[in-house]
C-alpha cells in the first residue's frame, strides 16, 4: 500500500495588534508563536547589548546589568562562565590546513574594536579575562573579583522580561541563521544531536570543516541543516558574518548601555526557521 505523504502547512496571521504563526503537520499543531507590537519594544530573547554591571548579589550568585531597559537584567554566575556546548558534538579543525597569508583575512577584529571603549586598565583586564575564558578556567568563585561593579559586558538576552522581573542574560553569545548558529566568541564547531544518521553526520562534518570561518569563531549546524548541500551553509555563513559585522560597526563608537543586535520580527524569524522545502502550503 502506497504511503500517504503528510501535509505540512505554515499559517501566518498578521493584524494591527499582533502577528501569529502556526506550523501544522497533517492537521496537528507543531509550533505556535505570537508577537505583539509592544513586545518589540522590550528586551527580546536573542538581542545583544553592551551593558554595565550595576551591582553584584553574592547571595543570589548573580549580577544585575544595566542594558538600557526599564529593569536591570539578571545575569547568573553560571551564565558568565564559558559555555560547554553539551548539545552538540565537537568537530576539531585542522589548524595546519590554514594558509598563513589568510590569517589576517579570517581573523575577527571584534576584540580590538570592543576594547577601544575601555581604559588602558580595563583593556588589560579584558585581555586577561578573554585568555582565561578560552582556557575555561573560570569558576563561580572567580566571578565577583573578575566582574566587579561597573564592568562593561557584551551580553545576550536568553529570556525576556516577565512582570516586574528584568530580562535574563548571558555572556555566551550565539547568532542563529537558518541552517547554522554563529558563535562569535568560541571556536567550537558542532552538529545538533538531533541529527542521528552517522553517514549524514560525517557528510556535514566535512562541509563545516571546509567553511571559511574567521579565527576565534565557531558554528553549530542546526537540525534543519540535515540533507542540505554545502552551498546552503556557505550562504548562511556569509549572512551571519554580515550580521556580526554590523555589530562590530556599532561597537566602533560604543555607548553604554546600547543594543547592538536585535532579533528579527516574528515574520522574518518564520521565514528563517520554518520556511523550508518540506512546507507544502502557506496560508496568509
């Protein structure tokens, strides 16, 4: 008996007060998101800010950071420690394959531009902090001395504000594309664990290892990247690097606090995340 293909539908409803998006799979709801105009004025999940620590609360093991919103953002000590990326399998790149003449082209200039916002003492402190972060030597016991009051930080909203509580933030930044997630401050390259076919994982590892990724940056292949050709990943990486270049441009003349990257609207995120080749019908 011939198997009947399930129908996938993307339903988009745009009104003056709100935008709603639903992903249907054979008549069953798989995803549902809603966005109101007033939500766009708040610290949205995914947005990146240049902020400043307003106070440290050792009893909460957290810092409160001024990001320019009505309420200071909440930064837990654990969110100030370099991410271990347990959700993806690491792919080691062969540094010997890199050509010396390409080093300047591939190196990210972000750190230099960011440091231009700080005093000489702060620059030295940040340089030492970056060194320790790369070696993952930071523990929660080091946080109060390494991040005193008035420390300037580049942070990302991991959870938007709710009620009287400010946004939850992290120093582990990630910029999502359709097939890839860019890690500006980590050289980790990995695959989503939801991609479980060994042959496909091997193919994707080869594609990722051949991408022209700037030094000091990393990537994670999203689940939707399964089965895609290398061209899709190259195009996605170029788009993500363009986005990060805009962040660097903002930091060339930094203001504290300042938003340097904001997640796209729900409509743009829908196109990015849900509009794939397996969608059979779009209803607007």
